[in-house]
C-alpha cells in the first residue's frame, strides 16, 4: 500500500519550467491586416464600387473589423490575436505557477494559476496543511505523508479518484464523445492538464477550439473524447513534455468494451468443395486469454 | 495480433539465396489472387513468393501456404510523382501448387471487396510486419485500429495540403500521434466491418514519416479500382 501511495504521488510530481521565451506581444488590441500588399490597390485600379471587406464579418471572437479600402484589419479583444482573431495569445509568458499550471482565461487578467493541492493561489508557492480541512470527498480519509505537502485520500467503496470524487455512475457509454463525467486522472496516474492550459495553445484540441462547448471541453481538466476515441482521454505533462493518455474510467455497465470482432457466432467452415464461398469471416475466437 | 485474426494477410517475400525476405504486405481476395500496392513491385515475378497464413516471419509455421507468382499486373496508371505513388495498386496471380492455389483454412481466407463507401470516422483495422518504433521489421504480425479521415480534412494545409487524389484516402488520427502503418506494411490491408464481414477498403500506400501528428497513413482507395480488379481477374481467368 505504501508503495502504491508512493507511486501515485510520484506519478503526479513535476516541476514547473519555463517553456516559452517568445518576445511579448502588443498587450491590448492587436491590429492585423489582410494579405494584399500596399501596391495591389493602385496597380489593379480598385474602384469605390469594390465590396466592403468587412461585410463578411471576417473577424472572429468579437473582433472589430476596420475597413482599410480593399483590405480589412481586425481589432482583437484580449486574449485573441491573428489576422482574423482566430488565435489565442499565451498570456502566461510572464506568469509563474510554481506548483501548478497557468491557465488562459477569457476574463481579465486572462490568466490564472491552477494549483496542485495543497498549494495556494496566487502563484502556487505556499502550501497549506494538506489534510485540513479534509479535501477528500464522499467520506474519504485524508492521510498525511512524511513530506509536508503530500497526502492520500483513502476512499470508501465504491468511490475513487485523488479526492474520492469519482462515483460508480461516472462511466462512459457507447459514444465516448458524450462522456461528461468528472474523472481527471489518466490511466498512468497523472492528473489531466486543463483544456485551457497555456501548454495546449498549440494543440488543435483545447478549450479555444471551434465547438469546444459541444464536446464538453472548457475551463476544466475532465477527461473527454472530442474525436470519438475508444474511451475518454486527456493531455498530461510527462517529463516536461505534453502527451496524452486514456483516462482511468470504466465503461458503463451494459456497455461492453468495444470489440473489433463481430458478435455473431462464426460461420461454419465451408466444406472443401465450397472453399472460399464466404469472404471476410475469420474463424478465431473474439476473446483471447491474456 | 493472434493467428487467424487477419486470415487474408499475405507476406510478399523476395527469394534470396539465404533467407527469403519480407518486403511488403498483400491481401488475398480470391484463391489465386493477391492485391498489393503498385510501388511494392520492383522485382520480376520469378524473384517473388507470396506466403499466406503467416504469423511469425522468423519461424516455419504449420499453417503457412507458400506460392510463386505467375503474373504481376500493376495498374496502368500507377505513377510516382514527387515521391508519392498514385493509383498504387497491383494484382498478383499465384502459381497453383498441385492444381490449386490457396486452400481455405482457419488461417487462410479471402477478404471481401467493397462496392460501397465507409463514412469518415469508421473504425477500421490495419495489419502488417512493417517497421515499429524499435525495429525495421516486426517478426510478429501486428495490428491496430485506425479511423477513416475525410478527404477534406486530410487535404487541408496542415495535413497533406491537396496532395491526395481520388485514388487515396487517409486513416489514423490528425490531432495526436496514434497507431499508424509504416515501412514494410505497404500493400497490406486496411479492413472495415460491415454486417459482420471484413472488407478490404484500403491498401497501405504511403505517409509522411510514421505515426506523426497531422501526417496520418495514406491508403489506396480500393473502391476506385473495383472494376479494374474484376476485369483483370475475369480476363485472366478466361
């Protein structure tokens, strides 16, 4: 049990490090121009009858479109940037969350530290007592470790999770993309990164992607499966790198783990004079003893 | 994978003086016919052999069936442009042994040819003895699940930027590094299930690296070549 605790603790131990060294960008409204160069208009003799470049509302995320003759520019509200305000700026460049992760938020100051328990805001530097008040939910018992900031929640059946917050109803059904539960731990024991973590800004799946809400993705770190993978997953930080892993979630009862094999009984092998009459039907058993 | 899970899987091997060398995959569609990738064909038929029912390349296995190749038919429009194979498909006609080609067993079976489309997002299967993270060839037959990717997404600027034509499609994952086919898997099957039967929907063809984000595996679209396959087999069987 001690070893298991130790492993669980170690699975989530990491140091903050500075990843981004880009120069700071314009802090407020950022002007971006469309692509046509200056000489374009005079060379091709654009007339006044040319269509208003702002008429198609090219600026995303409530960006304000400014007509510049044949061109447009977008005034992007924080934290957005890019020609059409389609990008999210890394507002965490100057922020250090020592024992936590810096998240991008859509309200001022546009960043926030999410601290690992028991470290506290604003910069996750100071730890409070890990077991007081008891962070364990559902009647879990908090056990302190020798290291001051470490703790383990001992959960009563059937609850589990770092804070015993996961109940038996927290499971995924046949469509993994519909999972909206609160598991936030990967199968390897690591805690999931928040979908709005600054570490995920370069990833196509994050809290700022199109239709994030529809996929249940937002300012949280619960496992999800927006790409309808075999089960819910999340991004984790491992050895100073962002990786992903499936989550420690069970299929709901009645939902068998997906099997690539047909559920019908295998077709009887045809007689030698009827060879290859049936295509695409393997004979082997669908389950294999491990 | 386990023996018999992909009984249509073929190993194309080059006959050498020492040990025969696997170089590509293939898929059994008729007792005497194996489908493979056009770019796998660089050798004359007499230098090739096709092994069916194989699991471990390094062992002699009781369930294996070995055939010489009687004829190679590479698609007439097969071409390589900027290193990318187009119309990447070929048929191998097996040379009968004792008057017959493949004999159906638990480990050797034909796969179905699809005359319909599977939608993007369908879970399909790939198999082969190709390169892994650690080795150039896997001695054991490996398999993996991949999802079909829409042509629009795979031809987007962040992926293959309009390189794909109608003879190809992608499968795998665009957002994250996931299971993928690799060198040595070429010509092998991508199968999908419909009504409990496996259909060869793609042939392993090419890709930028292996298992990279935004660069999924590209497969020959078998449905595009359905009439070509049928007409070649029909004319050869007459």
